[in-house]
C-alpha cells in the first residue's frame, strides 16, 4: 500500500481530464494565459490551448489545476 502512495506522489506524468464543463490538469510546467475565452498551459513537450467561454479557475494547487467553463476546443501544439 505504501508503495502505491509513494508512486502516486512521485508521479511526474501529466494528466488531462475533460468532463462536462470542467478540465482537470496535473503536472503542468507553467500557466501562460488565463482569459475568459482562452487558456494556455506549457508542458515539457507541448503547449495546451483551451478555447471556450466563461473560463475560470475552480481549484489551484502546486501542480494541479481545475478549470470551469464551456470548453469549445482543445489543441496540443508540440514543440
């Protein structure tokens, strides 16, 4: 059991979950832009661009963020 907890806490892989009007992201490198209609987030190997309406932050921790709003489009721009 402790091994599972240790693996979870040391996990450096990113995770992006999109459900209804929420997008939950872990292990990002930097949040570049937060606007009502666009969010830009940098990861190690790509830039994530989220287009939508009434976008806002619901929860923000060191390496986790939860956005709320109408999500129209998600784009991955690889470096």
